[in-house]
C-alpha cells in the first residue's frame, strides 16, 4: 500500500524555507513511481490556502499542481465512516482538533505510513509506528523531471509561511 501525505507536505513544497521545500519535494520524487495517497479533505485544505492568495500566485501554482496530479498517481480518497466515528470517541485523540483526529484514525485503520510536518501528529505515541521520517538526503538533490520541473520553478513565486501549511 502506498504512503499517505497530508496537506502540510503538499503545501510544504512551496514553503518559504528552502530546507522544508527540499524535504517535501524529496518525498514526492522518491514516491513518484509508486504513488501516494492524499485524502480529499487534505486536498481541500490545500485549495483553501491557495485560493486565499493573489490571482497571480494562483496562476503560477495551479499549472504545477495540475500537471503533478496528471503525471503522478495520487490516490485521492474520502475518509471512511469508521475514521469519523472513532475520532469522535477515542479518548487518546481528544487533545487533537477533529480534522487531525480523523486523519490519525485513517492512518491507523490503514496501517500505513504518513508523511506530515505536523508536530501534533508526529509527536503522538499512538502514531509512532506510522509516521514516516522526513529526512533530506545530504548527498542527493531531488528534482522533478521535465517538464514538471519547469512548472514547479514557475510556481515558486508562491511561498507559504509555516502557519499556512499547518493542517
């Protein structure tokens, strides 16, 4: 089964920090052939951030995002009813906002890895077996193949702050 990413990783490709951008791009490039999963709610969280930006930034960003979703397999799925139900009653998740609790339940139900920049999720003992490390390789730089890389470079006129990529 393919790993899961959340909005923080997808949006992290446009973070103002070069280090964060490189880590997030590496995740995508390393999983390019095998694909990734992103939940429909997480896609909506990404869109919500981008739609609040200027028309010029959106026009630079969306060709990259659209092309990436065309050339790479992303499994875009809704949360199962069980994830919603468990998130509402599991006492181990009561400290989380509901959208994070549902994502945690989704990960647990699928027993798959999650790439996230979110500290609340990364620090949970409950998810410790499922959080995928985001460690950039110091020896290799990761780039998208052309023409995706050209779209990405143009999209970098959009830079996001940490509070904009949080889920």
